[in-house]
C-alpha cells in the first residue's frame, strides 16, 4: 500500500499543464533576484535622503540578504506548516507590501525594517519557483524548464543595476520598489488560479519547530554576512571584532550542521547530500555563483573608478551579458535533450574562463566595445554552465524532495555569491597594494625617465603658480598616476583569477554520474 501511494505521489501531474502553474512563480522569483542588485546603484541617493554615510547605506543590502538567507533553507518547513501554495502566496504578498513600504520609507530605520520583511517574503520565492518547475516537467523535459529558470538566476542580477540606474536617474529611487506592486498583484492573481499543491506539498500535521536549528542558522547567516561585508574595510583578521565574529560564525555553522543531523525532525533535511549528483552539482553551483556575482560586482567598480563611467553607463555595459544569456536559454531548450548536461556545463565553464582571461587584458585606453565583447562571451558561458547543472543535480531525487533541495541549493548559491564578492574585493585591494609597492621605486630622482616627466609637468604647472608649488603638483600628479596603474593591475589580476577558477572546475564534472533521462521519465 505504501509503495502504491509513493508511486501515485511521484506520478502526480499539474491539472492546468506545466507552464501555467510555473509562470507566476518565475515572475515572483525574478522580482526577488532583481531586488538583490537593483538597489545597488541607488545607494548614494538613499544615503542622501536619509542623511547617512555610504557605509551605513550598505546595511540596506545586507539586511535584505540576511533575512532572505535565513528563510531560504526553511522553505520546506514552512510549506509543511502552511501548504506550499499558501506559503508561496503569503511570501509574495509580504514581499510586495514590503516593497511599497521601502519606497515610502521616511527614515533609515523604517527602510531597514521594510527591507528585512522584504527579504523574509522574498526568501520563499526562488526555491519554490525552482521546485515547481522541476516537478511540473518530466526529467527529460526539465532542460526546457531550467532554461526559463535561467532567466531568473543569470539575467535578473545583470539587468538589475541597469534598471535601477535608469529609474533612479529619470524618476527617483523609491520607484525601484514601487514597480514591484503591479507585478506582485498580477502574480498573486495568477498563482491563486493556476498553482496547485501536489500530495506531498500540502499542509501537514504534527510539524515541530526546530528552535535550536533556527537559532544556529540565524546566528551563522547574520555573523557571516557582517564579516563578508565589513572584513575587507577593516583588514580582516587583524581586526579583533572581525576575528571574533568569524569564530562565532564558524562555530554556529558547525553547530547548525550537527543539530540538523541528530535531531529527529530537523529544520532542514540534509540527507539530500547523500545523493552524489546533488552534492557535487550543488558544490559546483556554489562556485559558479561566486564567479557570477563577483564579476558583476567588480566590473562596474573598474568602469566607474578608473574609466569615469556613471552608474547607468556602467550598467549598460553589462547588458550584453544578459542578452547573451537569453540567447543561450533558447539554445539550451533544444540542446538539453540531445547533449549530455556535463558536456554543456563544461563548455560553459570553459567559455567563462576565456571571458575572464579576456577581461584580464584591459587597460585605461579601452573603448566600450572592449568591455561589451567579453561580457557577451561571459553571458553565453554562464547560461551553459548554470542551467544544465541544476537539472543534473536533482534528476535522481524524488519530487517530494524538490522543495527542500531547491531551498538548500539556493541558500548555498547566495552564500557563494557573497563569499565570491568579498574575496574579489580583497584580491583587488591586496594586488593593488602589491603592484604599488613594486612600482613606487620608479618614482626616484635616480630614474631619468621619472626626472624627465617630472620636469615637463613642473614646467607646465609653473605657468599658473610658483616653482615650489609646481614641483609638489607634478609629484602629486605622477603619484596619482602610479596609484591608478596599480589599481588597474589589481583588477587585471582578479579578472584572471576568476577566469582560471572557472576552468579549474571543469575536471570535477567527471564525478557527476551520467543519467539516462528516458529511464526517469
């Protein structure tokens, strides 16, 4: 009898067809991912509105990421408490209302509270969207579904800064939150009509709350995000409170893992990592997410700090990455059923690596096309690398495990992105210092090239001021050029490391078990 019930559960099919129930979840998840990056370019405007510093404005991003990071792995538990459809609609409504409150915020404290609730509401959207897409389609057709899901995880973070920059420049920053209102209302209406709960996703009885696991999870996520956000600016472990928070974060992470393994009814079911494909693919996705979000963070910094681009123009240079991603999704919808997913992922990682190495040859005399072309290549590779990997990770799991598996995978992808961004910021800082130390010896009176340049610049400045002041101005200008060149080398070295990191991941694909999708249909 139990075997018959399990079979019925796995053979469940949506009443309205696979796409009708999936489309509203895709729109909702797209909003959530978009809001991770759409506010980045508006932070200076928000800082001015609330009379706070740039560093303080970063908490607007941090609290959103922390709140969603705590909720994402708990999605499966909430679905058992409320039923998946009910929890999804509750999350969507909370996210939409909180977005409006963000736009109406009249103080920094009000904004932080609204962003926390927005993160709580948004945390359930991405894993449920992924789970519904995977469940609604048989394994052989999941490649098409994941191609659409790729629009969320690849394209949304890219176009976020562009949309945010355009809205901020042409309207005002509150509108980056107000645009969620009509989309949220429409998604709620369509969700009510077309989303269904399969038998295993309905509300369950006797579900206990793992307070211990939740406490360790929340402590881990909060302390980790603070360390990653503030570590580089405070010289990492040379700062006592950063070191202490790191220890607390590491211990709370270990305590969370142990608690989930020994408690009978844990908050997060970690037994899915017993599936070899899921464990390996999730680890690789963790690394790819680090590469994706790190590259999205450091390229606009390069364009704005060294080339003088404004926020909107630097965002536009990332658009080709999104356009290439869209083209890739169309190709993957055809190739996913014909080509081994491991080959597609390996090809994507190789292309990402090539794009990173191309970006590692930039200089201060480049045109916009020198950035557009490697971004096209990067976007093309990212789609191929990410989308087949998600399908491979869950093909051997049961449908009843999808919500939990999607939540854990989304959480680790977010953690990977946060770590990757922080690591790249540190690499840029360290390599810039190293190259400055290497080059500063050239600014010596014994260097004839330096002396010739200094004399020429001093002569130019003497037209406007005295000889002594002209000498100081010439020295200052040459030192400024040295700092600029050393910073350029910091970016170059980091781009190259990003490219090499993608290529290094390719050999690990051989550990993924080849799956005959026909047997799983």
